[in-house]
């Protein structure tokens, strides 16, 4: 216990942890942490994890608890909570001397999970699975990755993130009352991990001040809940603490506001905004902070417009800002108010977790659990005797005024409010709301999502019902100056460019910019937006493709918009129909988006012979296995897969594609010394040139392994290694089919897929103590059923998925890829 107290003091500079924080560190991990707001849940969980990882004060290390995962994942319902959590955790690690960069030995890296991930081969959290790391992100970003459909990232990196989020990870779901449909998704995923099994210990903790255990009762998690969940709450020792007493007894008078939202028409909304603004100004205290929380971004933007220009500072805070503008807002929030004071207009983005206090609070009617959280943003530590909370009634039966909530939950909350004169935590009645019924992820859904083959229509399975309320699925947008520019070859967006928005807001903006209006204004028809098509462009390298109909937009997409068309205001954030031009961010993406045919890891600035690269990757895989202390059974699959992973690069199409003749001195090559776009082709004896767009060397590698590997190997192990070889770039996984615009062989009976033709040959190759004889590639396993090559590829991979389970199979797949990244990065160095 004294060890943890010393660690806590050094990290936070507070004199003493709360007793519950010490129990967190020294006992088994609870599944439920039910603690009132403002009492250090983030610090308690984070420092308890550090302690169980064997970290003590002054960076002293002892052996970690073997059941304590390497990665701590903070999953938050609101984006505005992410930056605050990142800032606090970085500060604690800095005090402990443990804050490090990705891959830095003995240090802990802190990563924000958002869109615009850089090239994983260079430096991100996913490239270092053996390093202790803390990942912090929203439920959209994290759970979409946990469902193998990561928002805002290359589809070909989905399996790596999926693997590392489901293995060796401690998930912490904070403020679960705000998670909506994501909450049952988290319990279902935890049940699947327990039932199917993972490669390393992984568990979940649900955290809230207003949590009911019944909310965790989903169909597959129910048996685990019935077996008993470990629950951590305040005990008498906690309640005797001065800090707890001050917060639980902080006075807050609760009364209805004079303003009322009862008419959803434009005039009714304008009257409401005008009356509410006047009431806010009347209640505001100079020199203090007043907080106003409304339920919709549009109303928050309108109210901010009505208040702008008053003497007091006015800030607008919601989740629809780009990172640069959001960071500037948060810095201002942490500064003390000026003499006239400050009025903050916000949405649910500040409902929980945000370190924000006010003397006066206005809040629109919301479900009781949400209101309790909002009350926590007023007089948090009891500084005022006259703190006042005005609750704003609304007509939940009128139009869509209840959104994003249901009329039933609002009506129930009104009954509670009318019977509750005080919002002091000690006086508030408990939360009794049932969990909202939503679509629930089942095991079959999980297995189907493991397949990442692109849908030929350009759309993927919509996972938004498992992550957000059905009416508000999320997207990301960014802006570029596209008038007169080639939109199709624009680089991928950087993190600073991306702005989150709901699909309804995006469609509203695009509707206001329909081609007809543009044609009248410009005399020509232009696209509404652009989405990235991974199968587009030359050699299937991917290209931005135009969207001309709002119905083409889908949840989870990242859309490129023309800056001249507007849609963003620096003070109000994403604003449908706002006039342009949009000011671009200082930093923009510079890397091409990753398409199906991208080979960015093959052009590293220096030549590397294929046998050398194969040996390098096998060595990197061996070192990674040692660092992770992997069992021998896994190594028997991983190391051969690493050793054989690129033998398909000996194929003539690849050699010519990266600029070398197959018989050039030193050939075959694995890496080239130039960055030219690959041009995959084969030159026949008669001099004719056969193009192979979208050629995938990893498929040729897997086929060569199946032909040339030891026939005494167990079939399951042989197929497992073949899968790991084929999947090491994320392009060839469960399915094997020809893709659009592939070049067909002259003989119509010849099977072909991913640029490989049946009958293609690989030359003899010696590498890392292994000799591969010349190999003729066969593709009979494309066909369903059992044929000359045995079971089909689909049957083999589905059997592997069933036997290993998705979490363990993805883990092995990710490790082979990471070994390849590491060897390639090392080979870049002179």
C-alpha cells in the first residue's frame, strides 16, 4: 500500500490517494467502478494499472502481475474528453519519468486514437506490441477498430489494430451512461473474448457515477454477469475523506428555467433562443463561469450566435471541430475567467469527464442519468453557497425536439426534477433508468466482420448501429482547395485536417450544395464530395472518386470537400451550408492514401535483395517472439511465415513492376531504390507485354508455400502459415477472387486472381538456410469444394477462423506484418 501511495504522490503531487484508488491498485481488477464524478477515476485506474505493471515511484520496476495487460485503453464517449485525458496522463507519466516515444525501451507511450493514422511502418502504437502503452480515443474510433472496420484509417490496416485491441489489452469504458448502443457492444465483445479465447490476457472495466449493473446484461455476457462481477464503490473510509465530503455536499439549488422549447418550427426555435439568451445574461455573475448545455449542436451554434458580442467572453464547445480549433478552445477553458466572466455554450460533449466548473448551470431536459452528470459541472467542490441550476423544459412530443433522446426518458426525468429541489450529490435519487433497447452484436456478426475484402459496390457493412444511436452515425470530413486541382490523386488527410460530423449534418451540407445550384452559379456541374476508392486508379493504387448524390454517403466514411464550398466556421465548427472558403489547416496530409495496389514498403530508397529481406524478417519475427515470450506452438507458425512471406516477389511481374529485369545482376530484388509508381507486367518470349494491374506478391508467396513446403507438415499448420503469408499486407485474407479491371489471360480457361495467373512460375530461390525449387503456381483452390489442390481457400481460412478464433488469428497475422515493418524500416537505414 505504501508503495502505491508513493507512486500516486509522485505522479499527481496530491498528498494522498482516496482509499478506493488504493484498493484499485492492490486488489484484483473490478469489472465495475461506480464512483461519483470528480473523484479521480482516471487517475485511480491509470495509476493502478501502472502499479500492477510493476511500476513504483522513481521509475523503480518490479515483475508485473502476469494477468495485467500491456496496453491500457481508455474508451470515451465524447471527443472533447480525449484531449483532457491525454494531457493528464502525459503529465503523470512525465512526473514519473516514464513518458516515452513509440518503441522506446522502458518507457510508456501515450497515443490518441483518431483518424489520419500515419504510415504504420514508421512509428505508431501498433508497430510496437511489446511496449507498454496507453491508448485514448472515442468509442467511434476504438470500437470501429475492434469491429474490424476502423473509421478514418486505411482498410488494409484494420486487422493490425483489431489484433492489438483484442489481445493484451485492458479496456476502460468511461461514462458508460453516454455510450448508447456502444455499451452492449462492449459487453458482447468481452463475452466473446472470454468464450472464444485470446492470445494474451484482455479484460474490461466499466466506469461511471451513474452505472446500473443491469445495463451490462446482454445475451452473451449474461452468464458471466450471473457468475458475479467484481464491483468497486466508495466505502465509509472514502466518505470520511474531506475531498469526498466537500463534493457530495456541495450546495446546488435546482429550479425550472423561464424559457421553454415547445415549438420545433423556425420561428419557435428563434423565439426560444432569444428568450434563453436573455435569461442566461440575467443569471450570469461577472467574474464567474456560466455553463449552458443543450442537446443539439445546431441549437448550441444558434445560441452562441445570439450571445456573441456580449461583454462576457463566450465560448462554444461541441464535438464538431477540427483538432486545432478544439485545442485552442480547451486552452481558453482552462484559463480563469476575466472580470466580465465567461459563458460556455456546450452540448453533451461536456456532460462527463471534462474538468469544467460553473457557478450557474442551464441544462435542457435530458435523461436522468445524463442530468446527474451535467449537475456535476456546477459547483464541483462547494466553492459557492448560491450555486444555481436551471433546467429547461421542452415538449418531447413535438416533432423531433426529444432527439437525441426518447420522449419516454425525458418524461421520466421531468418527474424526478419536479420532485428534487437540490442537485447536491448527497440529495439526488439513484438512477433507475433501464438500458435502451438497441441492435446487439452477435457471434455470427463478429465472424462475418473478420472478412475485410472490399465490397465491389464501394460500400462496407454499416457498423454504426453497434457504436452510435441509429439516427446519428458518424463520419469525418476534410477540406482541400480543389478548383483547378486534380482531386483524384490528393494525398490522404492528416489528423489535423479531420473534422467529425454526423451523417445527417454532412448530408444537410451537401444538399445545400447540390449540382443544380452549382451549375447555375458556375456554369458547370461539379461533384458534391469525394470518397477514397481503394480499387481505383492505375494498378489499383486507389483514387478519390466523386460523389454526386447524397445517398452515396455512408457512416464511417472520410469525405474530401472543396474548401470553396464552405461548411466550416472557425468559431462554430462544422456548419452545414456555411459559405466558403474554408480556411485550411497549417498541416495537411502528404502521403498517398493506401489503395489495394499500393506498394509503399517496396520503395525504400535503397535496393535490398530478396534473400536478404526474407532473412531480415525471419530474424525480426524471432526477436519479437522473444520480447513477447510467445509459446513455441505460435513460433512454429510465425517464423516460417515470416521467412517465406515475400518469395512471391521473385515473380517476373513484381520484378519488372519495381523496375528490374528478372535476370538483372543481384535479382531478385525485394526493395527498390526509387519511388516510381509500380508497373506490373510480364514480357513473353515473343516480346508481347502482359499487364498485371493490382498484382499481389503475397498471394504468389502463399501459393508457392503450399506447393514447396514440407509435405510432412500437418495440414492445419500448413494452411495457417499460408494464411499468415497471404495476409501480411491485408489485401489477401479470407476471400480469393479476381477484382474489377484485372487483365484476363488470353486462354479463357486460365484461373486468375490479384494479378496472379495459374501456371505462373517462380524461379529457384535460396534464403535463410532454405532452398525453394522452381515453383509452378496453381489457383484451383479459388474454386469451391475440394479439388486437385485440396480444400478451397475459403474452406481453409474459415476452418482456421473457427479453430483459432478471430482474436488469436488476427494476433498472429499482425505479428508477421509488424516483423515485416521492422525489417523494412531497418533496411532503409544506410
